[in-house]
């Protein structure tokens, strides 16, 4: 049931009569451009009709910072039922330390496509801003980011850093990392390098890594063969299936650059089952340097992302927004960790 107007008008009464949410009323009455002109005028007219006036003391109280930020993990289907990509779990420690060093409290929760994150956290004053980790299919997630910008929500996300980013973004130099992987494999004498990972707008970080590999191949005068790119998302089973498809295709290849360590581990499983030796027949490079990467047989060469630096930059970028300081997207270089899976 809707809320009926009370004897002393409140912003909730205006929301009831205007057919909008209470946060929309609050934004409209402070002149926020995130609310359309027509809606603002309707809300202002109702406020005048009710003889509503803003409670300055309450408004001042609401404008005070909570000194709390919310860290929201995108919920994923994982084999261990954690529903969190292991890479983002590894980043949690650096974010927590960075908050503690600044005297900030940290709320941790899941983000789901159907949730109104801004209402649950910033608009309800539970948190001053949001850190978003993971997103699944970016073409679906993009709409939610646009909504957050429209609601003037302070947020920063970890992801692909591009000119058309929506909101503040911190991420690895995925193109540069892909180039490093390609140059390393080429230096090992590999000429037919496959890429396992969905390299399109749905997974822009993977697409950037594939682009970097292409730059390395082009720099060495080698062609980029579309037949050597197979889609896979960041699960071991997906990597195994992609490698099995590559083997079944009959295409010649002597190396694999996998978009994540989990994809690479699954691919190694498929190669062993097919009687292909690593790195003798096929050299493999992964991405993320997850703990499992050093424990595979042979140990996995991979690209390591700066988790400590990532946590610091995510928190600092969010604080800059909250404190109305200049904000820019930030890119962090990745580092190549050479192990036995790519060198003989």
C-alpha cells in the first residue's frame, strides 16, 4: 500500500502524491539534474501546495559523511559456492587495509542486477560511496552504471579502462599485459598463438588482452588468425571446453594465451587428456597470478596484477569523488611471471 499524506507534510508525502521515490523528491528539491525538469516542477508544485519546507537541521545531518564505504561483489556462479571470483577475493585484503589506514568502515555485500544499489547504500546514508568489483556481461551491467551516474551516486569500479567508461574506473593495463604475453611467447619461438577468452564488448577486459596479443603478433610480422580465438569465461570448465574445441578444429597452434588463470588451468587439463605436453607441444600463459597458478603441473606462467596498488587506488578514487576533488581513471601495469608452462 502507498503512504497516505500526514498532518505535517514530509518528503514521503510528496513522493506519494508525485508517484516517485523519496530519494527522487530529495534530489529534486535540491535541484539535482539527475531528475528531469518535468518531474522537478511537479514535485516543487506539490511541495508548495502542501506548504512543505525543508528541515535544515535534518538536511545538514543527512549531508554529513558516514565515514563508511560499501564494497559490492558481483554475484557469480562458482564451483565452491562462494559466488565470488577468486581474483576479487584476493583484492579484498588490500581494500580493507586501505580503508583501515584512512579510518573508514567497510560494508561488504553482493551486487545483483535487480538491486537498487544507490537506494540501499548512498541514498539511505549507509555508505558515502560504492566500490564495485566484477560485473559478468558488461553489456547488461552498463545500464546499471548509467543509472548510478544519473542518481549522482559516488562509485568506482574495477574494470577495463577506456575513453568511454561510465563513471570512475580503475583497472590493469590489459592491452599492455596482452602484448607482454605475446612477446614472451614469440621469444620462446612460438608462432601460432591461440587466445582463449570471450574477446568482445560483453567482456571488455578480455577483449583488451586479445588486442594486446594481436599487437605483439603484428609487431613480429605474424598474422592474427581468427580461428585461434575461442570464447571462454573465467571458469576452469569453460577453459577446458574451449581448448577441446580448439583441438577438435584441427587448427595448428603451439601456444595458448588464456584470458585468466582459471581458463588456462582448464585448458591444460584438456591438453593433457589429448596427449599434448606443456610446454613441449603447447606453451601456456594465464592471467591474474592466482595462488593455484604456481601449483599446477607444470607451474603456470601468468600476468600478475598489482592487488595492493589496486585496493589503494580504488579507495583513493572513491574518496576523491566524495570530497569533490578531481577524479580520473587509473591504469595499473601488469607484471609477467615466467614459470615452466611457457619455457623449456
